[in-house]
C-alpha cells in the first residue's frame, strides 16, 4: 500500500478480512461524516446549499418535514392550509447529489469528547421508541431551534395554546372554530357565551400581533356570516408587559398598529403582566401600580418569547457556558472551544469579536512602515479588512451617517486634521472607541437561520480548498486560523401583517411603509420564499381560494 498513515492504520484494523475488501476500502477514502440536528430553517437551508460530495450527511430530527413558520399564523384561522406550508425533508434530500440520510429521532445528549451523540426515536408507534442509539460524527451541526418560554408562570403550560409547530396551528384553528360552535349552543347565558368568545393573546411581538389580526379578520369576514347571533359577543384582548407592541419595529409601525387595533376593537393592554392562568381566568398585574385583575377567558395564546431546549441547556452546562440563553459560537458559527461543532439559528448566538480587543494589532498591521503613525493611504488599504472582520464598524458609520472611515478619523483628530492626517494609536483608538457599542445580538428569526445555514454549507462546500489554502480574508484573526470569511448577516427587512389586508413593512435603511400595497408585497415575498414549487403552488391557491370562497371553517 502506498496510502497515508491513516489508511495503513485503517487497513490494519480490517486485516482479518480478505484482501479484496482491504483493497477496495483503500481506494475509496472514508467520507467525513456530518451529523445535522434539526430540519427547521437552519437545517433545511444548510441541506439545500450543500453540494460537497466528499461528505456523508446524517440528519437527525423528530420532524421529517420543514415548516414555513412565517405562514403559521395564517393557518390558525384557515387562511392557508397546514399541508401547504410543510415540505417533507425527504423531498429535499432526494434532489441532492450528496449522500444524505435521515433518522426520525431527537438528540438527547451530545458527547463532544468521543464525537458521539445519543438519540431517541420519536416515531410514536408500538415499536420500541424508547431505545437510545448512538451516532458518531466528524462534524456536528446543531440547529435544533428553541422552545416556548413560559417564564415559569403558573398554569401556562396546562391552559395556553402556543404557536410554534404545525400541530399547534391546527389545534388553535380547531379550538377557534369549536369556540364559535360552543357559544352557539342553546341554554347558555350571554355571560357564558362572552366567556367562551373571549380570546386572549399574551405577548405583543410579531406572532401575537399577527394572530390577533388574523382572528379579527376571521370574525369580521366569516363569523359575521356564519355565526351572526354571537358575533357581538366576541372580544379579543392583547396583553403586553412592556410599553408598546411590536417593540422590534420602528416607532411609526408600533403607533400605527396600536391605533389600528384600537379602531378594530382589539383591546390592547400595555404594561400588563400575566401572573397566572387557570381553566377559567387569566390574572394580570399592571406594571407600575401593581393593580391585580382576573378576567374570565375562553381561549389563550401564549407567545412571549423563546428559551433554550433542555438538550442545549445541558450541553451548555457540559461545556462551561452555564447560564447563557443560547449556545455561543464565534463568527464562523463554531461553538466556542470546538473546531468541529457548529451551531446556528435560534439555539445559538454569535459572539462578535470586539474591535477594541484587537486594536493594537490592527494598528501595527496597518502601520506598514512602522512609523508609529497611520497615513490616510495606510489606513485605506486596511479599511475593507476591518469592515469585513468587524461588521460593527460599518454599522457605526451608517448610524453616524459618515460616508467613510477617513471622515471618522478626521473627526477624531479635530482641528489638527487640517495640518496632517497622520494618526497615532491614541487617536486611532478614540476614533473607533464607540464602534463596539453597535454590536447587537442577531434576532431569532428565520431570516438569520436561513442565511446561517447557507453560509455554513458554503464553508463545507469549500472545506478542502480552504484547508489547503487557509489564507485570504480576514487578515485580523481573533483566534486561531480561519478558513473562510466570517458570517455576515444581511437584513432584508421585515413585515408585520396587521389584518384587513394591510401590512407594515420595514425595509433596510429604516424605510417604513404601511398599507394595502405592502400586503401585496408580503404575498409576493412569501410566495417567492417558499422552499419548493409544490408548496408555492399550494400556498398561492389557498390565498386565491380564500379570496373567492372565504375561510374553511370545518374542524
Ligand atoms: P427551527 O426552525 O425551530 O427548527 C428546529 C428543528 O430542530 C426542528 O426541525 C425541530 O423538530 C428540531 N429539533 C428539536 N429538538 C431536537 C433535538 N433534540 N434533536 C434533533 N432535532 C431537534 N422569522 C422570520 O424571519 N420571519 C417571520 O415572519 C417569522 N414568523 C414566525 C412565525 C411564527 C409563528 C414562529 C413560531 C416563528 C416565526 N419566525 C419568523 C421565526 C423563525 O421561525 C425561527 O427563527 C426559525 O425557525 C429558527 O430556525 P432554526 O433552524 O433555528 O429552528
Ligand atoms: Mg433547523
Ligand atoms: Mg422552521
Ligand atoms: Mg440565533
Ligand atoms: Mg505609518
């Protein structure tokens, strides 16, 4: 044999087998095994973009389909069918030339020292679903998402609906329709009917707001025709603990949404904290004066945010990330401290490198002639690398509305700038001193997970090439050798559907617009973002069907 050491060792291990087998395993080097946890936005996007046939991929996820989550709220009231927004993972795998297998199971433990994970099959049948099996990996990609966060509020788990998975949306839909049927039964007092038809949404984020809007539209467009006797008894309440709904959006959108909901008769209660909920009543406390109230309700949706899954909590403890809310990775999406474990999406957070930590090194590298000062020319040569490695710099420039870094430096130098544009290290530091304050955690959105999955696939696609040639940007490496440019999020804007065929859009550059044409923009963006032509066709035909025939209220 003239193979490498690794191959000889492998041949030794199988020496007891016949020569032909050894020869064949010699010719085909063993593929590196990538194990991917999760078939949500992060996982699906990784799979779709991966095309390096030198890897063998095993996907482990309790869900054998991908869910297009932005349309989940549309499923709750029958605007879109559940089937239309899911894509079987095997449909996605089938189209790939990469060797990918799938196991319907959940990972229950990660053992990074032995490069193994432990899984439990989740297929709920008479089969032995409780058995745990181990899977080896060379690279592990964690994209398990997050779970709902009840903040340990008593009664939430037992009495509230959530909107995270396709089952949740279907349950909500059934429950909404059941509520109208129940309230239409004879022998009920108006009080009882009112209680049944009191819908409470907890949490004024995008999901809660969209659900409230969907429900309101449903009542106005369909209930009026189908349940005319009870339509006046319907009440929708939106409880938000902070001072405003849609906090992550521009003020103009927040204001518009609050006013529109006011006109629509949706009761938005701001500064209202839920302290507990039982079968019949929801208890709240007003922030500030501490006034407590309990209100009878029929159905409640809890959508106040997310927290880490038990698997991730446990893993963080194991690797000394103790009390974090998400797994910390570097900008190459590698879990801190591990070269072969990656994490992305809602379960992870990117720890961005601070400029100030590396400021002396940056200065030294930029100061090519070792003069102890930077000239404009020296500086300009390094600007692109700085912006690439430290995206916060560009953000800072944008926010200060300074065209480029040279302007920023001039500012730092003050009047002295007129005489010479050479900077010493102190002036350089002061120019960049506030840059790091621009660093923000990336939001837990499909947009982020989707971009991260595609980015990571690109890294894997170019793995060999990059291993041979680890140079290339960035020149400032915080730690170790990096093979690929760091992950960079590009915000494409976000929507907030507000009901009545009106949507608020906030596009990059804080371009805000609200109205009916934005609703059409929303339709076209979400149609184009579908992962397959099949789901695209289904979603669009659902929309058309609803326009013509209204919502389907069987359930
Ligand atoms: P997920 O998409 O949640 O996927 C996690 C995957 O991991 C799932 O397949 C799950 O089954 C699997 N899994 C769970 N546990 C395990 C385990 N132990 N082992 C193996 N696999 C496991 N974002 C936007 O950008 N725009 C929107 O309009 C938008 N609307 C939304 C509306 C709703 C109702 C919701 C709930 C979310 C919305 N989001 C939106 C957020 C977006 O869905 C998430 O940020 C995104 O799904 C995160 O992707 P992920 O891959 O990290 O996790
Ligand atoms: Mg995923
Ligand atoms: Mg998903
Ligand atoms: Mg994240
Ligand atoms: Mg110099």
